[in-house]
C-alpha cells in the first residue's frame, strides 16, 4: 500500500498527469464492479530530447476495473 506521494515518487516521477475525464464502460451493481475509461493528458516532467519537448502533453486513455469492498473502491489488477 502506498500513499499518493509515495506512489508518485516510485511509479510516476517522470510524468505529469492531468485527469480530463472518466467514462463508465460497465457497472455491475450486484457484483459491485465497475469498468472505466480514464482520459488523461501526460507530459514528461523532464524532456530528454527536442522531439519529446516538441510533442508536449499527449492524451491517453487508461481502461481499469474497480471493485467496491466495504464501501471503498479498490483498483483491480486483473482485467
């Protein structure tokens, strides 16, 4: 388990993320499972080349599965 700060330092230190939208793809209330598409803009925190600087921020879509357990949503590593 990681705090937000620890997670960013360990896994996302080289990229800046900006949330631009969330779309629910599927929701099963009985199973308490939601599949979502998260839209984000990503940009390197340090440009390593002229090309990466020229590209700037890039939009991406991340598809994830979340499970509701005891009133809290948890990210599922399984698809």
